[in-house]
C-alpha cells in the first residue's frame, strides 16, 4: 500500500490553482503531509509522474435504492411474466453493487437524501461493517414532509408530520433509525402531479421546529425547496443546505444571505433533465412541461448563486449509480470553471455533509483521493469517464476496482451516458 505519492499535480479541492511537483503522504488513513517533492522518489513512494491528485468525489444528493427502474443499464434484467418470483432480499445485493460501482467511479462519500425501507441505512451499516465495498454514507432516514400527496406516492421514503411537536418527534425518530442528518420538504415536489412545488408546504413554525430540534441534537438540516417562498422560509429558519433551490435566482438578496450564513446550495441540474427529457415518457405531460421551465431556472440559479458567493455542492439526484459525475459535467456546461466544479464535487459537497475532514487534500483530512490521467483542472468533465481515473484511495487504502463491471450486472463497460458526456467534453477542447 503506497503511503507516499510523489511528483503529484495537486488539485486540493478548495478551488485553488493546481500545484505541480508535490508529495502527499498518508498515514493511519489520514493525509499527514502535503509538501514540495524535490529530487528522486524515495524507495517505496509511488511516483505518479505529474498526474493529478484530487480529493475523492462526493455526491451530496443521492437516493440509494434497490429500485433500478430509472437506472438504465444497471441492475438485473427486468422480470418477465411467469419467471421464478424474485426474493425481496435480492435488493440488498443490488444496493451492495451500487455502492461498489460508485466507489469504482471515484465517489468516496455520498449523502443519501431519502430511501425506501431504510435501505440507505442498511447499506451504510454493511459498508461500515466491511460487508460491502462502498463510499462513506450518511443518510437522512425518512424525509420529513407535511401530510401531502407525495406521501401517497413515496410511501416509506416519507415521514409525514404536522405541527411543531410532531415535527420534533419526526426528527427524533430519524435519529433513532440511524440518520446522520435531517431532510425536510419545505415545498412540494415537481414529480408529484397533485403537488404545486411553488408555495411553501410547511409553516414557518413547523420549519423552525425541525431546525431547532435537529440542531439542538447536533445534526444538520437539508431542505427540499423548489418555489421561492419555501426556499425563503428554509433560509430564514436556518437550514444548512437547500436542495434544488431553482427559484433562488429570482431573489438575489436571498442568495446573498445564504452566502453569509454558509448555507450550501445543491442545484441537482440532472434531475430536471431527467424529468424534462430522459424519462419524459414516465411522467404526466404537465409535469414534463413544468420540468422544462424548472430546468432553465435551475441553470439561472447556478450562475446567480456562483456570483453571490454561495457554496455549491454537486448532487446528481439520478442514476444509474456510477454516473454521478454527469452532474459535474452539467455544472461546468452551465457556467462553473473546472476548478469551481471540482470544488463543488469535493470541498463544497463536504460542506453540505458538514464534514471538514472530507473533500480536501490537506493535513488532517481523511485519505480519500484520486489519481487522474489527464488535466481535470483544465476540463473537469473528463472525470465522468471512470477510465480516466487511475487510482481511488479510501481512508488510505487503494480501492480494488473492476471497471468492466461499472454498469453493474451488465459487462458492457462504463455507462454510455457518463462516458458519452465525458467524451463530448474532451473532444470539445
Ligand atoms: Zn432528490
């Protein structure tokens, strides 16, 4: 196991310019030293010959799920009528595979923002216990929502609650389940026909109760907010991250306040492309049309948030697992520089998770890093092709990666969506 990387081009994740000729030393799973590498590589060092080293990538908005219906190319073949019925427990193998594939793609930490039947918490346990290879996982448990039409669709992904004391109880329940933070629906969801995502879904009193209870107990709050009023209430209540937040470009002062308070924005551009384009035939026409408008707003907010100085975090909110970097491609296409995009996928996403020890290459940070072939500082979009990632290190250990299996159960190589976007990016240079 190499513990000294030599002749490194360092992209530290903070957005700082790359530094050539560095060494990175890892000790006991943490980064112990970052310095200039002078002279020949000492014995035992891994000479990466000027390749780029950057922090492991972090997806700050994912839904870990054994349901692969919107993860084309990933998971078992569709079940046919008359076939042997499939055991429910097979889902855990799907989840383990998802975790392995994400890690192989360079994702070393994920924040699960809602899963069915506590699947994300089970997967977190499996990874922590060494039963499955995967990124570091934190999950919100169930999403706290007002009694709402979405509750009838999302079932066990939701915990419906009304009134401040029920909100507090719902927060406590998630901690009992093993949640690492709390997620709350400040507005309705774009994917639910009976919900209007524009008005706030919770009252100020309810949102303040969620935030107060979570913070009092030492966990952070992520707020799903599409319309402006819900986003405003969430920011005023002091949530830690705003998910989607597409309407924020309409109110620059609110973005200024987020920047001041260190509230992170997770724009999730991909989810709007999914609903407006990729999976348009899975949704009612009215929702598809709404998503097209929202897609434009989400890009406007990305640019406005960047100029307001809001910390941005990459969150894919889509599938298949391993394609997470498609979101980074979109953030760069949408106007971020490559270094800003990398910061969103590393230190910015780590801020969303509330983890100072992730997302940067600096002494004391955990030894989660990538060695990359090519120049991601010049074009971060190449990171969406896992074949450009030469090495993944998690907690100081080199990850054993099988790139042939990056589409999960299918042996067709990395996903066509991710590699197509990465190839387009590289040929556009
Ligand atoms: Zn989501």
